[in-house]
């Protein structure tokens, strides 16, 4: 039987470092191809503050995002997005029309907490 190339082993999944952080700064990102924000996210004392961009303009105003907890992958290499370097991948899912809905914990949790 041939292995499904889309299946990950648990060891492969464990390498993806997914953490909770708090958005501490939100700026418009007019240089982005699709509407987006530039975010600074605090992941606590171990990881500190990291930069990200998020195409989350459909449902979130800048003031709605400030101090919001989000979930992000923190161990991908930095990615150049126009003139901006994104250091983490803020996670979201599309709605039926392609708008981004951000993933977030349902309760307040310590910054930097790792998903398991």
C-alpha cells in the first residue's frame, strides 16, 4: 500500500511550533497586494515580540485587533512580503467568501503557550 503524501507523522507535526501571542501593535499595510495589516505580536518572555502580516481586514478593524490573543506558527523562516519581513504566520481560516477569521484561544492563557 502506498503512503498518502499528504499524511504527516506525529513527529513531523511536533516540529511545527504553534504558540499563543497578544497583538500589541497594528498598522495598515498599503504596500501589500491584498488588503492586510502589519502586526507586532508579544509571545512572552521566551520568544518576545515578533512581526507578522495578516489579511484580516474584512472582519477586523485595527482597534479590534489590539490586545487580541492569536495563534501563530513561530518556527517558519522569515518571509519577505513586499517591503515587510513577516517573522511568524498568524493563523486564520477563510469564511465562505475568502475573508480571514483569525484563530484564537477561547480563554485568556499565558503568552507563549505552545499548542499540543
